[in-house]
C-alpha cells in the first residue's frame, strides 16, 4: 500500500517552501541575482518541469533573479535572465504542477484539483 498523496506532498511541499523563502524572506531585493546554491536548486529541481520550459529558456539562461510580476501588482516572482539579456518570468506553480504530472501521472489530476485552489485558500495555491 502506498499513499500517493503523501509521496506527492513529500516531493512538493519542501520545494514550495524553498521558493516562498526566496521570494518573501527579505534575503533578495527586486532585481537581485539568486545565490549559486539557490539558482542551482531551481534550475535542477523546478524549472525543467515548466510546461513551456524550452520557450522560457530561449537562447539560454544567464542567471535567475527575483522581481515584481509585470501583470500582478505587488506579486513577486522568479525571472530567467537569458543570455541575450531578455528577462522572462516563470510560474513556480506551473513547475510544481508539471513535476506532479510527470512523476505521478495517474494521480496528478485528482491531486491538483484537490490541492490547487484560489490564492486566498490555505492550501497550495495557483498563483
């Protein structure tokens, strides 16, 4: 017997906490480049699961930074700074959902429906 929900949560909750720490701990100001350790973790454990990964990285990644989302006022997010200098935001929630869909395809839809709610909810939100 395997509790798939617990396995999914074990995979995702630490990543969500990690990204929230980066975005909201005060360690990074808008425009700051992530530390090499934080950048490596995002590049290896999160970004590859984004559904538009290839489009997001474009000509290649120079570094990752934190900043204000261009559309959602007062919402901080992660940005890829490409080798050509273009800055592209990406949703870490889309990465988390992509991870769940790739690693747990049989359980992904029901898990996502159950745990990804509006932003106001206490559970994992889809921002």
